[in-house]
């Protein structure tokens, strides 16, 4: 998987392996993050939205995976959150 910042979810830091907002950073895929469940291009359009969704996902959803079958056995929440693109922390 590529470690380009464009590949990481703006809410939870999950690495999708491809630019979720396109190479230009302005063309969202509208897919759903398998980890936190945010829809790219809808819920992650601003810093404020990302912070609100992240807080809800951590505090209310208890970091429940949207697609549990894709959750790695060695999943490390703290390490993943560190991958959130700098402009959305």
C-alpha cells in the first residue's frame, strides 16, 4: 500500500492505498471508509466535519469498524490516527 497522505482517510487515518480525493485532491471517490464509515466527498469536506465525525466515531461508536471483515488482526488505533492528513487533525 502506498503511504501517500492522499491515501489516508481524513477522519480515521485508514490507508485505502489510493488517493481517495483523486490525484488533484479535489475529486472525491464518494466511497465509504471501511473503518470509520465516512463517505469521501460528503462527510470529510472540512476540518470541522472531520473532527465532529471522528469524535462521534471514537466516543459513541467506540471505534466500531464499518466493514468489520476488513479490520486487521493487529489493528492499532493510535498508529492509524497518526496517519490522518495534517490539515484534518
